[in-house]
C-alpha cells in the first residue's frame, strides 16, 4: 500500500513539473508542405563569440498543427576565473555560473526550407537592458543551421551568433 501511494505521488509530481515547464504555444506560419519540413522535435545549441553567450534550443511542432512549443535556454557569459564582472552600468556583479534564463520563442515562419522567428523580448542579465532577438535558418533534412541577431533596445547595438538544431528521430 505504501509503495503504491509513493508511486502515485511520484507520478503526480512528474505531471505537475511537466505542466509547469511547458511553454505556451508558438504561432507558426507556412504552407502545409513547409510545415512538414519543420515537423518534429528539434534540439540544438547557439553561441555568439561576440557576446560570449551560449545555450540550448528546444522546439516541437506537430505536422498537423499551426502552432508549436519551444524555448531557448540562455547561459550568460561568465569567465570562470573571474569572481565578479563589471556591468555596462558600471556596477560589479557577482558572477553566477549556474545562472540560466529560459527565453520563449514567440513566432516561427517557414517557407521554401527557410525558417525565421523571434523570441519574446527579455532583459539582458549583464546590463539590465531589454533585448529583441530574431533568427533565420535553413532546413536540410534533419538539420537546421542558422544565424541570429540580438538588438539592445536601450543602446541600439547589435550582437550576432549562430545556431543549429537536429530533429530527433522516432
């Protein structure tokens, strides 16, 4: 009896955790043939030499839907040998190698094997300023390769990077 209750509690906790991390649906635009190119579970990574940031990407699209689920996990740039760093506002901040931000994909479009999209605006962990990120990529079978551009809305500066994602095979 006790092991059954423990199992039920474990399953309930897993379901609640899954619901808590499920991102909101992302609108996807494209013709049915293009949407099929993008259908599936994609995972990958991004990085920018310019900003020093890197992270992971997760995106899932059903072949019959016009919306998807996806997010980007951003890992702020921190040099491991530096205890703190100076933000663009001049303050010393404590470096946190475990600090990660989950960014939400807000739009995706696909046309003729090219994918484009945007992330919801978010706050830069270094300067506290608002950022707007757009991305483009090329679908080739089970691989997408692309670039992204991040605009600092407060300063007008732009940072660029690259990303890749691979479709998980069933």
